[in-house]
C-alpha cells in the first residue's frame, strides 16, 4: 500500500561543529569533543506533506531552515530522526550548492542531474532545454569558475526546474538574474508549484510570497517548530513576534 504522503519528517535533529570556536591546533590537541563546540541547528522537527502541497518555511536567520532543506536533499545527514521521501525524486534549488567550479556548465548539468538520481540518458534528453533556458550560450562549455554570480544563478535555476523531480526544495531563490530572467524564472516557478503531483518546500523571508504560494506555513525559531498551519494565521503571528 502506497503512503498518502510524499514526504514525512519525524523528530529530525541536526547538529554540527562550530568551527569558529577553536583553531585547528586546538582541535588536534584536544582528545575529546567539547559540547560547547556543538551547535544544534534543527531540534526534533516533524511534519508530513501530501503530493501537491506547498510548504513555506519562515524564521529569523539561524533558525535551521536551510540546514533542514539540505538534509531533505541528502546534502547533510541527520543526527537522529527520519526523512522518508517514499521513493520520490527530490531537487534542491539553492544558489551556491553543488557545482564543481573547474568543470564546464555542461559537465555540471550532467553531474548535478546524476547526483539527483536521474539517468544519463534522461539528462541528455533535457540538456538542450536546460542550456536554452539558462541563456548562457557559448559560456556553457566554459569552466563555472569563470561565471559571474548571475550566470551561476541562471544555470542552477535552469537545472533544478528543468529536470522534473517529484519534490522541489527552494531556498530563498524564487527569481534570479537580470530583470528579463527574473520574470522568466518567476513564471517557471509558479508553473512548477501549480503542478498538483509535485510537492514543494519554499524557504523565504518574503511574507507576501509565502502567503500567495503556499498551502501551509511552518515557523521555525532556533531550530524548533513554533507553529505550522494555515499561511495567513501563522504569518500574522510571525509578524507580531518580529515586531
């Protein structure tokens, strides 16, 4: 029997070392971990989403929002708890994640797609669409280290939104690049979100965006869920708190 959920997160905890807290010399000399150096970014977070749901996540910087998204995408591993995608494919749209800078844009398309679990054949089928949407032209065969931040963003957006995954994770990036590309990327994002079979999680500070696009909103604070529910109600409480 198939689960009705596309994603289930239960009692998720993620922590990491605070590298600013000590030097490499101290780390080598120290025989055991100092608990003060461990930062718990996500604390016992649980939620479940059905296909077609759009979850917005809001909270101050340092609330654990992006850490949790990267864990769902398989970039960070959890200390405890579970993330069950029920066999669904997932892609993360976050600028600055996942490119090998010495490789060309074309090679990074192939690498990114394979890391997301797509076959080489499927990525090749979508390659021209990705390159066309990115508007990178001849730069697609240049090393990514030579790209401007705008070009980098365009390529990341094009890959994440052309390779069609069941679950789309969007971290602060709803429109990228110049004004023309921003309009194009915003329209593409809206189209992806309207797909009733796709589950979307959006991390954003933009209250109006979350209110208009999401079916539910989760407010996180210092790694914990404060509230999850109907967008207008949760966002109203969050705005009051931020005052």
